[in-house]
C-alpha cells in the first residue's frame, strides 16, 4: 500500500497520476466498497469515507478490511484535520474518522508521500 496525502488543492492527484501513469485511478467520490477493494488507485479517498459516513455505514474496521483485501492499492487523500475545528458535529466526526483511518493505513503503508504545492516529499519509505 502507498499513500499520497496533503491539504486540499495541493496537486496530489496530478502528482499521483504523473508518478504512476499506468495506474487505473478511481474517484473515491463514486466508489463502492467492492470497487475500493479491487482498485489499483483511488483519488479522493477522504471523499469515500465521507460518503460512507453520510450513508450511516460503519467505518470502524475499514482500514483493517482494506489492508486485508487490497494491500497494494495507492490511496490519495486530503489531510482534513488541520485548521479550525468544525462547529457541525458530523463534520467533526468525519474529520476524526479520516484521521484515524489514514493513520492506521499509513502505519501499514510501505510509502507515504506528502504533497505541498505539487511537490511530493516522502515521509515514510520502508
């Protein structure tokens, strides 16, 4: 597994597509769980998590299930935990779930790259 993370609008998707041009990228916003477990690469993984929460689906074991079923996927996700804490309870819960899921996936990942202004910096490389 590999993760590419960073703030919103920092060029993560373009970076990922440039580094891995042969990858069949899927959009996290419209992805089913079944498709997630089969995907080579996912752009906007944080959007997948948001949709799952909005639909009332349990995301507690999502990281473990993804590690078991698709350990070679490349995930591109916004880091949503920076800035002002949202007033809305759902947005706070979403922010926390993304952070917890991505933390667990980053611990498993062989490589984690943070992208800022379109420039990738490898922060983990096992």
